[in-house]
């Protein structure tokens, strides 16, 4: 049977030590530090979450990267969208895993890049308050050019994911760009001068009202992230009081959140919906976290089916969904096997894609 959609999974590279994290959080810090020490905040809270097949891996190991790709391919995921960090003036972080994928040509698994263009700020697990750790800057055209040529080897790689032969490039916070249209036009010109047909820019956003604006600015598609819609509709005065006065997390049932994960906007050809297996930010933020409670494979299956139904009418080239995420363990937002559910979420995804 023909597959119902192309699935691109966001991929976090925060699973190897770097000098900056050593300075900010302590020697050897990685995403696993928070995941491993997470505590139950209330009765029935699923914490800590323990990885199963791959364990507490280190992304400097090629064997780990290959196993991830093998698993993703087996269950119908078409590629990884690696979060990419460029803070301006050539400053990059967490680039090593992807650079090794690029240099080694392994794994032979499709990929694209998503520019996480936002400043890093401290939470309450090592740095006091929300002070800026490293600032996202936009120094101007020369920096735009340096950034483009820094990733050009990836854009021309045969594994790079494309739409209508144009490499996909996702921008996490398009609203932060000083001049969106200028930036996109600048990169489009550079792409064409360097042998590409252009780029397929995708705006990553939570704001439905900005869809048309981003398309007018030069984005070809918009990836809708609907988590904030739950807070807008389901966050009662009672939950606000619990959070502010009694330091309780923002808690919502996954089964009630599903209805906010899709909407009429997903019917548009230039809108790409998102699949969420779960969300629990508490390993990073403690009691300030936002938690979707009691997610399970059966409910996830219902959610996946709704998303796939919303794009059923589209042409094959437009039947694309993003999966958030492959391995965001610190957000409780992952598809990799854990000790409780094993491969069940992956099996559900596969079954819905091919049923």
C-alpha cells in the first residue's frame, strides 16, 4: 500500500559534552543530565524516563547515529531535521554530530537542517533565573553569506531532503529575523549562484495568524506547532493558581490536548502539520514545566490518524508532516524506545502510515 505521508523528525544534537555546557552546567553536562535526575512531581507522573535500546548514548559515536537511522527507517520516518545553531559571527554550538554525518557520508539516511535562531537562556537547574547564556545575533549580509557557505556542503549532499528539487531549510523563530524578506532573497540568490534551484524555506511557528504573513515574506511553507493552543484554551484560573502559588506544573491530559493538535489550516497546501507523541518539559524546568499527562500509544494513534486525514486530499509532494521529535528526551517528546513503551509509539506511527 502507498505510504500516506513523508515524515520528517526533528533531531536534537545535545547528547555530547561541549566546553560551553561544561562552563554553564558543570563538567560533562548533556541532555541526559536532566533526563536522568528528573523526579515525579505528582502521583502518576511518568518520570524519570529511561532510554531502552540505545541507552544513554553519546552522539560522537557513529554506531549510535547508524542505529538511530536504521530504526527511523524501519518504522517509516523519511529523514531527520537536525537542529542547527548559528549565533552570528561564525559562532556555532553542538555542530559535531551533524558534521560527522556529513563528512563520513554515514548513515546513508536523508536529512535537512532547522536553524534554531534564538538565544540560549538559563533555567533553574544550574544557572540562576533566565539570564542569557549566549545571544543570537544578526550582524548583517556578510554573516548571512558566511552562514550560507558554512552549510552549503550539506545543501548539495545527495541525502539532503528537497521539495521540488529545492533543499529544505527550517527557521525556528522567523519573527526574530530583522528583515525576513531580505534574508530569504539573499539566500535564494546565493543558492542559485551556487548551482541550486533555490531553497524551500519553512517557517516554524505557533501563530496561526502569521501563516499568510510568512508566505508573503518568501517562505514556501509554514510548519504549525500547536502546543501553545492547549494553554490558551485549557489553562483555567485554577491551574494558574496552582502554578503561581503552589508551584505546580502546567498539567493537561494528552487525550484532551489531541483536539488542538490539528485544525483547518492543515488543509492548506503550504501548511505542514506536526505530530506530537508527548510533552513534558519538567526535566529541564522542574515545577515550571508544561506537561501533557497520560500519553499512550493508543491515544497517539488517534492523533496520528487525525493528522494524516487532514492531508489526505493533498498532492503527493505536499503530503508532508513533521514529527516533534525523534529524541527530545528533556521535553518528554521523543520516539526512541524507553523502558515503559519500547517500540510501541514507532509501531503506531508505522501502522498508520501504511494502513
